[in-house]
C-alpha cells in the first residue's frame, strides 16, 4: 500500500509542477 502511494506521488508531482508552471506563464 505504501509503495503504491509513493508511486502515485512520484507520478503526480511532475504533472502538478508543470501545470503550475504553465499557469504562471500563461498568467
């Protein structure tokens, strides 16, 4: 279970970071 959460975090973190970065650039 813990491994799954770790995996999802490592998968989602880059996406959220890119999304925030993109939003800032667009803004």
